[in-house]
């Protein structure tokens, strides 16, 4: 091995040993990267202030993964400044910069700037000596917290790990209110599954966190939703909470999304629509509110198919869906599918067919294709009445080896068809499912 190769290998080994976004196994598709980028933008800078440095750090990582190294550098620089301001300490340096400097070491390495990468590795080592963790077996609580917050943005399995990491951070530094709140949010997110009730232990943690963080209306909405699932009447509390949420700056952290879900499920679907329309009247240019509104109209349309809806309702849903697609052009696959289904409900099958055809021909990555095939299989079964074509697309969704509820749904559908044994494709389905299990 040449000296240059040995130096390169040593640098890579040092980079791999860092605690930062590039070593946390945050592997995800481009579809997920674009979705995360948009989610982080929708947090805003006011409601997400205590996590602003973490937001910018993750944005920097996402943009580098998308090949945008210039944008990544800008986000990492903003992250460092935000972390210094938020901690508001006498020193400009602290353990909260370890992850950021690690990210910058990786950024310069990817750009081929090895001297700059080594300089940031040196800064990380200095920080680690100056602000050591409690023991060699543990990380500094600031690192636990940032890794936990980052993992919360991923799937349910990662959220459980996030909850565990927040717990470790809190054992070392128990006075951080935002860590307590996020720990509880991670627990709820990891647990939540449809109508399933939160366990009494988790509900009690939510209640305590809500009392210690009374301005966190997102947490309050989750608490009332959990109470409603247990049969408690929460209409009065929900309406009072709605007044408070409407007075806050628009943000995905403001509580509007879980509040609208609470209204749709336990108060009134129509009141949910009135609430989001009022929010839009106050903030007509906010794309996040338009996204929330589109979801409300979609849920209204698809939750009561037996009763024909007014044309104005369908038209409003269509307009909102199109607006949201234009506002989230690279993370709007789910919304495009929803628009196709709205057209189908409006007896405009030609428009629906065109959207699905364009999506199928667009060359999606495996995650997006799996979602599309599952949804299209349902569409051709319900609207086009083509059972064989539906089976074909459920098979396509199932054979993509990515764990998701879309894949699980397609497999369950195929199993039901196989078990009924009434379709002439049952033999093919039986063979297909047997091969999946090998």
C-alpha cells in the first residue's frame, strides 16, 4: 500500500469513529431525503428554536446526500452559530459542537479537502478532551440528544431508539425540559398505531411532560388524543386548544397537525375543515397549512363514500391537492396518488388514469414504486374492476424487499385472495407467496 493510500485509510478510519450524521446509519432513498428536507423547512425558525442547530445539521447532511455540497456547507455553518446562540453560555465552544464539527470533517472529506477535514477532526478531539463524557462507556448527553432528535425523523423503529437515547441523555443531564418533551414524543410516536391506546405508563409520562412544558401545544394535542382514545370527552379542551394553536406562528411544531387529527377523529370532520380554513384565512400563503388542509379534505372525501359530497367540496380538495403538489414538487408522490383518487371519486376516471400512468412511467425509486404499486392495485380493483391487474400490482409491491405498511398490505391482500381460493390466479399467488418466504 502506498503512503498516500495509507494516509487516506487512516483519515477514513478517524472519520468513521466520529459521532455525527454520517456515522449514524441514516440510509434512506432520495424520496425520503426530499421529504425530510421539506419537513425540516416546515418546522420554521421560531417554533423550532430550541432545536434550530439540530435542524440545520440534519439539513446539511440531507443536502450533501443529494449532491448539493454548497448548500450543505451553508447549513452546517448556520448550525454552529445556532447552537452557540441557543446554549447562550460564556464560552462559544461546547460539547454541542461535536456533531457539527464531525459533519464538517466529513463534508470537506467528500469535497477532497483533506487538510480542512483533518482540521475539524482536531477540533473534535479538542472538544472531547475539554468536555468529556461521564465515562468511557457513554457519550456526552448533548450527543445522545442530537442523535435522538435526528432518529425521531425516521421510521417507528428508529423512534424507539430515539426514546432510549433521550433517556440516556436525561439520566446524565435531567434539567433539559426540551429533552423530556422530545423523549415523550418519541415514545408516543414509537407506540402509536391506529386506534391502539397508549399504555397507562406512557400516558402518565405525557401528562407530566405537558405540565412541565405548558407552551408545547403539539404535546397537548397528543395528550388529548390519547385521552379521547380511552373514551374521555375532549371536545371542550380541543376547541380551547384550537384557539391557542391559531395564535401561534405557523409551523409543523405548532400542534396544528395532531390537533386536526384530534378533531377529525373525536370531535367533527367538518369542524376540522372549518379550523384549517380559518388558519388559512389568517396565513393564506403558508404551504404547510395548505398541506394540512388538503389532508383534511381527502379524509373527508374518503371517510364517507356512501354519502355523495357537494361539488364544491370536491373542487376545493382538487385545488388544494394541486397547490400542494406544486409547493412540494419533489416530495408529493402521496399527494399525486390522492389527487388521482379524488378524480376517481368525482367520476373523472380519465384524469385519474393519466396520473397513475405518468407515475408508473416516471421511474420511481423502490420506496416510491412500492407505495405506488400498492395504491394502484387498490385503484384498479375498485374503480377499473380489473382483479387480475390488481393482483399483478400487489405482487409488484410485495416483491420490493423494503419493510413498509404498503408491502404488508399487499401481502395480506394476496393471502386473502389465496385463502378464498375463488380466483383463477390463486395458483400463481400461492407460488408467489411461497417464494417470498424463502
